[in-house]
C-alpha cells in the first residue's frame, strides 16, 4: 500500500501522527528540523546490540525501546526527513562476508549527504558534498572493514520508503524483515573490480586499534577509552 504523501505546509508533528506515531514520538521527531539535528539524535540513541536476537525494528518500536542499529536508525532518520517534507530514501551498502550498512539519504545544493547510525568511528555521517551516489558510497570504502580487510563492494540506488505502508516500518510492532529483504535485493552497483579487490592493502595495526572503540558499549562490558 502506498504511503500518504506529505503536503506543503503540513505541520510536521501532525504528519507524524498520521503516520501512526504517538504524540510524544511525533513531537520528538518533528523537533529535528535539519539532517544534522537528526544525526545528533541518532548519536545519542544507544546502540541496539540485539541481545535477544536479530531485529529490524520499526521507528515506533526503536523509539519505545530507546535503541537502534544501522537500518533502524536509517528508518528513524528517513521518517524524520519525511516529516520535514523531504523524501524518505535509503541507500544500502553491501560487503560480502561482512554486515550490510544502511544510511538515510538527503540532498543539499544538488549534492548528496547521509545520516548514519554507527557504533564505531567508521561509517558515520556524511556532509552533503558528494555529486553522485557513487562518490558518497566510495567515501565509505576505506573504513568499511572487518579485521584487516576492506570489504565494501556494492551500493544500491535510492530506495524510496514511500512505496511501503507506514504501518510496515513506522508504526508497526513487528520487525520489518520483508522490507529489509527488498532493500537487500534491490538493484546495486559495483564499486571496484575483482582485480582491484585482490590488490587492496590490509589495514595496519593503528587502524585496527582505532576500530576497537565504540560509542555505546554492550551491556556488561567495559567501555574502552
């Protein structure tokens, strides 16, 4: 079912309520009037470590539980952007043998930027200075890693969430596995050739050490400084 389009001049909080958010959640997201404020909100939100099992939480469930990982943060960001009259659009970054990463896209002055929920020093916010989605995706290439390996290989075209009922990803209570599958299976574009992949230099010890720092420690662990 196609989602309701936001009209010009529509109050952001009222639109959030129409999407199915509670009054408090709609007001909280409506106050995030710029991409930078949305990013600040996500940075403060504790990371979902999926202690009880894997999740793809809706916006309402992530806000209720007060936790989110990358795609859940991207849902929140996309919803907040939509409430401000912008398109709720995602980009999926794929890395074989590693986890995918999902960001919410926005444009300023014809250039792309990204809002990103990451618990590490890598894969974070991108200022809107990238002239193409390939440029934006490539900005993540060096830091998209597992151990010493650079793993990023493909990126998706913009994935518009307005094609989905808001009950699926905004206000529902069930994990959005089907939507996540659709995003994963949507058209993706290669970033490097197999020959280039074979010639990549592994990360050095200093970079490996930097990768051990996290913003939100897993419960029961000691946070590194």
